[in-house]
C-alpha cells in the first residue's frame, strides 16, 4: 500500500486525523455529551431555603464609562438587599473609576482601591477577606444582570454537593455580523454546559456571572490568566460540582470591531495554554469522566488551528502526490481536489466576511456567511495566544478592551 503514494501513506492518515480532530472538537464532543446526558441524567431538585448572605464582587480597571451603570444595575437586583453586599475593587485604575464608586457609599457599596496595579487576580485575592457573603458572585464592570440573576444563580447552593454555579452569558447588539456570530457561539456554549451539568458537572464558567462557596474558594496564583476556569477547577477538585444555571442571565455588548475581539480572545487563549501547562494543578485526575470533559471541551479547542493548518497542508500534498488507487479515504483525485476547493471556499468566505460592512441592515444570510470569519479569527487568536503565552511577561495583567 505504501506504493500507492510512493511512500507517502502518512498523507491521508494525517489529513483525516486533522479533520477528525476538528469535527470532534466542534461537533463530536457536544453530540456525545448530549447523548450521555440523556441516557444518564442527574435529577437535581434544589430545596427552597432561606437566602444565604451573598457578596457581589466586581473587579473594575479603568471602567469610568460603565461603572455607574453597573452599580445601579447591581442595586436593582431583586435579591434581598440586607443579604447582598456589593464590593468593588478598582486596583490600578488611573481614571475616575474609584471616585465614581465612592459616590455610592450611601447605598452600601464598598470600595477597595490600591493605586498599584497587580492584575485582576491579585485584586480579587486582596478583596476576598473583605467579603461578608458565604456565597461570592464574581462579576465584571461591563456586563448587566437581569434583576433575578443573583437569585437564580444562588438557588442551586441549597444542594451541599454544589460548590460553584455558572450563569448564562448573552450578547447584546446582534444587529452586526460580529454580534450575531458571537451570540450564536454563546448559545452553542450554553447547550454544551447544559449537557455537562445534567451528566456530572460543567467544565467551564462565565467569569462575569460565576458564584462560588467562600469555603470552597482556593486562592489562585496572581499570575493566572483565566481566573474563572482556575477557580472553577479548584472547586471541582475538592469533590464539589460546578452546575449551570441558564436562567441566571448576564448581558454583555460585543466588541466594536473584529480586531478588538481578536485582542480579547488572544488573551483568553493564552490562558488556555497556561491551563494546559498547569494541568497537574487543575485537572481532577480522580474523576475520569470529568478528565475526558476537560480535555474535550477546554484543552482541545486551542489546538484546533494546528489541525486546520494540518488539514490544508496534507490536502495540498495529496493533490501534489496523488495515489494511483482511487478512493475518498486515500484522497485520490478528484476527491483531493474537491476537498481542497472546499477549504479554499471556506477561507474565501472568511475573507469576504472580514471585508464586508459589519453593521447596518443586513439579511440573515450575510450574518450566517460571517461565521467562517468568526471561526477563522477565533483560531487565529488561538495562535496569537500561544505566542503570547510562550513569550511570558505580564500576560495576567489585563488590558481593558472596549465592548459595544
């Protein structure tokens, strides 16, 4: 059989392995977890109990344009006011964010500010001893909660086996191509989280609406990039579950441009590579189902761009060195040419999407055609994230990216 490719039998094997890895990451794992969740569902019944003391912890860095709206939104929560502490930490902010927060002192909002900038995780770790709640809700400054979000987020803690709860992230401003694509992506992520939560436990959390038992909180290193994932995994390693509460909804605006979104995702992907490197501190190796979930859902995703590159390179090699035996699996002609044409079409649509108007009155078809752009940009950000992670430096010190 080696003579089929003149010694290049590895070409179709590596091509189909690359394609299979991409399909598994995006479609295979969600399908498998959905089937397993349907066959072996958990029957969660959360008891009605007295609302626990909650601290809403908002980490804000130079959030002058949005911080007042965020605090007003927090104070409009339907959670019992006497049971809710609003704590805002503004470490490193050089604008008027601390002064604006201080203006809400009469409403019971507590400010913590240190002029020194040490990164988001350092600010959170410094603020935690000042938190009065038995449940800590972590939030950002640029998202808004529904009035019942905190109540819905806290309800699962009536089960003592629940250590953390992730709410749902929804994207506002889906009139633009980028907003529509990111909104669709978060619906896709929401579907996966629902299935994971029904089966055993979620493996990811939305950092802007994440609740953790204070007693289960384990202080991450200050240099952790994706703090939400690290904190959630530490809860799981203690034997608790991380569950998904889709009714607890947080709204956030999309990045104003695709470039801003790439910058944001580059940092997230740097954090994913860091998490892979820290697997020994993160992965609950004594829970094999969760290990499979984490590898499939979290660790495989940042590797997808390498599989995309592999699929393109080995497809080109199959066209250049066609086998004599004809079959799709062997990548003989015309199959190799057709597959290469489909890849070229995908990247051509990505280029068209990147160079078409991102806003305005556009039909659903145009927004759908933007999906190749969104996927290509996301995986390009994964490559940039790897470079950022390998270079090191103060990657954990976040830069504010405009949203909406």
